[in-house]
C-alpha cells in the first residue's frame, strides 16, 4: 500500500459512509478521515446494515468503509448492493477477519480493498488514500494469504509468459503485461520483501532507504508489470520468473 499526498480538500469525494458498529472504531475511522481533510458533515456513520441502507436511500455515497460482521447481518450484502448501484464506488473493507473465505467473498462482492483493523492508523490511512486515488489496496498479510490460493503455472523454457488473469476475484479482465519490461535488482529485492508481507515502512527500515524511495520503486514496479495491487504484482512477477 503506497502513501501519497491526500487529494485537495475540494476534490475529496463525499459523502463517506462508515459502516462500523463499535463506537471506538467509528471514532477512529472518523478521525482518520478528518485528518485527510473531510469535514464532519461529509461523514455518515452507520452501526448496522439497516442504518447504512437508510443513508443510501437519502443520498448516494462517494466512498464507503465497511465492516463485515454487523449486528443485523453480513457486510457482504451491503457491499454487493453498493457495487451494483455504483460500479465506480470505492469500497474499503476494514475488518478483523483474516480468513481466506471472508476475504475472497468480500472482493468478489465488489470490495475495492481490504485492510485489517489491527493495523495502525498510518496503515489504515494509507489504504483509504489508495482507494481515493483509484487503487485497490490489500493488507500485506492478506495479500500473502490470497497469493497462496492462486495457481502459478510454470512456463516452458523459450515460451513467453501469458498475461495473467485475476483468478477468483470476480470477472475483471486479464492484466496486460509488457514482456519487454524488466525489474531492476533493487525493484526485485523490494518486491520479494513485499511478497514476505512487509509494509513499506518495514522495507525502508530493512534496506536503509526512505519510505518515499520505497514507494517510488513500488510505483515503478506497478507500471512495469501493468498491475494496480501488491497481490497482482507478486503474482505477475512470479509467473514471469522475476522473483521466486
């Protein structure tokens, strides 16, 4: 998950729906959104599916942060509804669940990204920023778990690797890959650490680089591999033999 400067205040998509039944977590997410520049009146809080749907009836949302376990049902139903109503809506799951089935179900239902509640404020804020930029942030721990579920097919020597498809994450089109692009030694090193589940800050510390330098490398990796998430970057690089 890559951090950048938040969008200008007048460009922030609003309103934002925060679906979380625990008051302390509502306050935490609200505080993070305010730090990004959101005004109080742009934030709509819901502690249940019923409250969330009431908000959606009153006005369309521009961004949604959704928990999965709610008092009156599963957040998956709400995610699917919002995705059907607005295919462009940014939907970030903020959940304590790290089970593969729950994660994949959320992504199939239409979630844009998935971050664990246990992450610190900086990591959660980075995920929100990524969604605001049109990205698809996946918690590093979750990305590694998902990667283990994706089949990696060996490519016979002398044959070009096919463009990998997003397996099991919905009906997204296959990712186009430029076979002429290669990773530098530093980029491959950073991507291997991403595959190990390290955050940008942890990678920066281990390699004695600034966090911004790491983020710049990861952006270049995304561009070279024609991907928009850490999970797919790892998968594409492995299929093409760039990392083990």
